[in-house]
C-alpha cells in the first residue's frame, strides 16, 4: 500500500466502501444527508456531499449520487404513456444531473463517480467503464458505470458465473441477492455497494 490518503465516500450511509479503505489504513469518511447505518458513526459526516467535497481537503473521492430520477430503470415513470413525459420527474432528473456534475468536477485529485445506466434524455457525460458484481465474486448482474478522474479502470478480481439479476426491473418486488432465491425488495437495497467491489476499490485505488 502507498501513503495513507484522506478519502471521502460521498452519498454513502452504509459505510461499506468507507470501511474497506479503513481496513487498508486510510483515513476514510462516509458522507450522506442520512445518518449512517454502519458501525462507526465517528467516521460519518451527515451533511450535503457537494459541500463536503468542496469545503475540505481530500486526496480521493468515491461518490454514489442518487440515481432515482436518472436511471434507465425509471423510464416507465418518466414516460407514463407513449409520447408523454412526466414533467416533475424530468425536472427532478435535471436537478439530480446537476448534483452529479458538481461531484464529478469537485476539486479532488482522484475521483470516481458511480451510477447505473442512465436515461438518454439526460445526456450524461461519457463514462470511463462499466462493471458488474459478478466481476468481483457476486453471482448477480447489475450493470454499473464509473466516471474516473485520476484513477485507473477497476480490474475484475473474481469473475464468477451469473445466477440472476440483482433488481430485475423497476416494477419487480423481488431481487436476487446471492443468499436466497428471492428477497423482498426494500428501500435502499439497490444502492448498497457489493463488498467485493468495495474491496477492489480499496485494494486497487488505495
């Protein structure tokens, strides 16, 4: 491992990525407008992630900005009928994109911004790479895009056969998690980072 860094994990309340970097000796902090559900509230800053990114010194930031209104999975809600657009959701999507861009342009030397496949209407900037959980030991599909600045592409660490889709569709009540065939879809399940991906980030970028 190189020199210890000060790491901001923005828009993360679970502390999965934060703890992965702590385990490798880095001074990492999670940040979210929600309180942490992790085990270390002393490593969590409850505030706006953009303010945290711009007002403090960081060596590396990994950010998971909200994708509710940007994700391709929400198309059925943005377009309730053929030829019609939900103007409220469209406006909320534009606000979400502005938040995303602010994090992408934060004055931090090394940056990774994560989001799922987005709707074309929002014209997101070109991404650096796409990854899947099954590249990192989790036998599920959930295509995720990374926007990288000052960082190399994340290399797969444990490619395994795909057994299912983490969240089959925007209307599904169930998700394959790797532990059970199905589990009830609850708020937040889609946003938590897979431990194998968090470990790869800490090992390769830390």
